[in-house]
């Protein structure tokens, strides 16, 4: 008992179950494993199972091929996700609670490069506030680290980085951005009175900036360990949750025995009771995490199953709120579940977050996704007369004919997101 007592006295870590649950729910499988390793260091009651014990509990039998499960066991480089850090920065900011909530929604709707991938109008509608208020909060988000995150596009991001440091560089980005992308210095010099040296320095300054707030290799998606594998078999979806950590740990029988030992002192029994309780909370939370993740994926598959099986090219509209209502959990829990989680699907490794899409109401009352709108827009633009291309107002009318009722500014926004030039730039001579 002296050995047990000594280890228990080294460090005590009793964490409320709700805090444990919230933290573990939002971690990726890699982060979760590191977190549990740290817990073991402060709570010796938790121990790793033997290989035989671990294997007896795994889910390999739910799949026919072992190779799918072995994907879970591969050693991979550490992946990086900055979402957690951005949320923490918002939580510790001077924003009021409503603004913090809006700021988190902005962060949640960033694309892989850190640009905002949602209409401000949609966020405004969700929170029943003016677009101007959303824009003000977005500007606050852009001041977080990494700076510029939440920018609408590359042009805005470059302008934000350059700031007041170089007036010529800013002018080029603001007014002659396409010419800069084409490296057409001569064309810019036709409009701006400057020397060759000055424009070379301006170009160099612009080129030295980051071209996205979040670099692709920062996310490391190609090396991400999936939290689940989904397969379609006979028109039914099979879900394999990565439970290797749940099957890896247990409460030490030695410590359980010691807690029941009549020779143990009152102080020792108190230490043991607290650590055993803490360990059980962690194991219960691992089980809760797996069950919640499975529930969320099941609901996602009901809505996006056709997309994941290549039967549809469009995502259906799906919001966090929809999932929360279906499985009777709050939106914050669903947000934690989908954050930083990836699933292996018939169409490849994708993030859970990417399977959510905002809804649009058509003139007919039917519901469509923003993905569908973008697709139809591209079809309209591809079919236009290249010598007399469509203006944004013209595209609005064409969309109207196809049952889409959208504003011109919405068309302009999605055109930029789709990297489609304006009407004057699309003219073919």
C-alpha cells in the first residue's frame, strides 16, 4: 500500500465531469490520445489494457475487410487545426456574449484557407441583426491570430496585411488586382504614374504576403486520422466509430482492490475514491463521445447520404440546429462534435463540417442549398454569349427564371467565390 499511496500523493487531478465531457467531445482522435496520456500521468488509476483485452472489444467484425480498420491504426504526422484557438481567443475577448456567438459562427464557416464561406446576410438572418453589425464583428475576428482570418477573399486579405505600409501596393491590390495576378506591370503603369523600381518594389511587397490566413499544409488533411469510417452496403450505411481509445484504457484492478482493503487508511481511501471516480468519468465520457459522434453521423447520412454515395452532386441544406433537434442535444455540443472531425467515405476523406450547407428558399417555396445555387450560376455563365457576357443583374434574371430569387449582391458574392470575373473582364474580343 505504501507504493500506491506514494503515487497517489504525487498529484491529484479531479476534474468536474461536465468540463471533461465538453473538452473531450471536441478533440480530434489524435488530440484525444495526447489528452488521455496526460491524464494517465496525473491519475495512475487509469491504465492501458493488454493487447488481448483491447482486441477482444474492438469493432472489426462490423466490417468485412480488415484494411479499413487498419487505417485507424496507422502512425501519422501530427495534424493542426486552429479552430479551437480562434474560439478561445473569442471567448477571452472583450466582445459581449451575443457578439462572441456571432464571432464563433464566423469561425465555424471558414473554408480551408481561412476565408469566410458564408453570406453575411445569412448570419444576420440567423441572429436577427443588421448586416452592418455582422460586418463589424467580422472585422474583430480578422484581428485575431492568424491575422486576416475571416477575410472575404484574397484581395481583401492582401489589403488587410499591407495596411498603410505601402500606398502603391495597396492601390494595385484595390484597383488592379487581376493585372497583378497576371503580373502585367506595363498595363498597371498605364494607369499609375510610377517608376519601374517603385512598381517592382510594390509587386515584391505584395508577393511577400501570405496568400491565405491558413495554409493548406497547416490542416494536414491528407494525414488526418479519421474518427469514423462509413460504407454503403445493400442500400444501408455502416458506421465504424474509431473506438480504439475507448478499448485501450481501463481502471486498474489493483487500485480497485486497494480501495476495498480494510487496511487502507482513511486518507488513502479518499485519494483512491476520488481518482477512481475521476477515471470512471473519463471512461464514461469516451463512451459518450463515441455514441454522440455516431448519432450525429447517422443524422448526417440521412440528409447527405446520396451525396456521399455519388448519387447526387449537391449537398442538401443542413444546419447544426437540425442535428441538435433530431438527437435532443444543444447546438454547442453538435458544434464540438463536428469540429476537427473527419470521416472516411466512399468519396474520400472529408470533414464533418463540410457536410453542412445553408438553405435557400426558392420562389416556389422549395428548399435548395447554396451549392446548388453556385452550380446553376456556373451553368448560366458557361452558356452566355462570350462576346456579350451577362452582368450580375442579367444573372439575377436568369436565376429568377430557374426558380431562384436572389439579390444582385448575392450573385456578385458567389461569383467572386467561384472565381468568375466581372462582365467587362469576361468579354472575348
